[in-house]
C-alpha cells in the first residue's frame, strides 16, 4: 500500500475503466475507450458541451456544463448522471438569483468549476463584468443557485476554489489576463475570510521553457488534498504555426502555503492525440475541469474538454500519477518562493 495518502471522502462508485493491457507511453494516465462521453448537439438549442465540471452527490453525480448555444453564446447548464459517464441535462440553463431571490443572470458564462466546501457547493466560471472576469454562485441542493459577489475586477479567468479553508481562509487559484484571447498568463492564488473580500494575492507558477506550456498556463480541476501536498491538474498552452495547443499538466503545491510549488512535472500528462481532441470547433485542446477521486481505491477520473466540442474522460491511479510528477519534476525559484514581491 502506498505511503502517499489522498485526503477526501470515499466515492465507491467512481466512474472507472481499468488500465489497458498495452503498455502506456509517457504519464500513467489513460483515456476512456468510449470517449467522448458527451457529443455534439446534446440539448435542443445547444450545439456543444465542453469544459465542464462534476461532483459526487447523493450516491450519484451532478455537474455544471458549458453549453455553447446555437447562437454562439455560452451559458451554464445542469446535468445529472447515475454513473458519471452517461448524462441527462436540464433543457434550460441554470437560473441564477441574487440574495433577495431576484433573477441575476450573467450576460454569458463559460468554463465552470464546481467545488464542495463544508455543506455548500460553489460554481465558479468566467463571465462578462466589463471584460472577462470571474463569476460565482452557491447552492446546497442544486435546485436554487444564489450569485455571490465577483471576487476580482477584470481581467481574469480560470478560477477554482480549494475544497477546504487553509489556515482559516478560503483560497482560490486564478489566471489574470487581458480582454482578448490572452497570449500570456501565470497562475496566482488569493485568499478571503468570507468569499467576498479577496486579498493576499500570491504568484504560484508561470510559463516556462517547456514547449507544451511555454505560452500560458491556467488552473484546471479543483486541487486534491494529499499527504504530499495539493495535487493539481492544470492546462498549459503552446503556440504553433497552426494555432494554440492545450495540454494537461500536473503539479503538487504546499499544503499550508499553496503559493509554493513542491513538484511540477516537466512533461505533459495528456496532450491532443485523438480525433475528438484534435478536431473540433477549436482544434488541439485538452482542458481539465474536474476530477472524481476515491481515497480507498486510489482511483482518479479526470474530466476534460476536447477541442471546444466534446467532454472526455481519462483515468489514473493516485499514487502512480503523484510519483510520475515527482520523478519528472522541474521547479525554479519563482515556483518555490512564497510568491510575494
């Protein structure tokens, strides 16, 4: 039994497919053979679902999904699944309310994450707030959703909350950006006592010389707490003569000071290779947004967006992926420092 421990509630019915008999080349992670799990035109009026997040709930699974409507505007839709693979979606987008129960819908919303902290579930997404910015809402029953204050002014994307308070504070990863399709970007962390007022911003990690993440990076799935630190799956972007390529990377952050990177894999864990990753509305994209993970079996199921057109799944064992990240780690001073300048 591995000495490395995952700290999370058990999920005995985690969606899973065993490792293929054929040896895996590179990182110990493998794709679901029936990918994509969500195809085009999944709901009337929605052309594509991708870059979406799921969590276990009442013995099954629920999720928030980026639905690109047939008019080209993205909103967030709600879905349910018994097995985490086959999904049923509400026809209408999620109806967000303000604290007084009045309608409070964003102009658009995309790339949601979903995180449970104590007894509340939080959705975090990118929206318009006089420029690209972070939107948030909370729910306890997935029937009513209450918007809460935007954590940051423009411009920012790729926000994700940690699944518990650290030293009494909420923590959030984000990627400051600009008003366009940002050709740059590093991951930062911020903290809040109440999910309303945010400060103590720290640099976590930036682009580096490795090709697959040389242009920009951004947060992905919610961090997984482990005895080694916070395991994070994030995305790295490279620029090519034929456009951007989005790959999935892995790192481990310090448990008490998560602006400090303990290990950062120099190799990508997953990069576009299959047709549903290479061919789509935006080609060559693997974009991680969520994991389902079970500490008792050590299994991790990773959900990722594919080519801005589909949702795919990949699987790995916790101890194997952590060891791979550690064995192939390359960090510099900007990774390992506190991140305060």
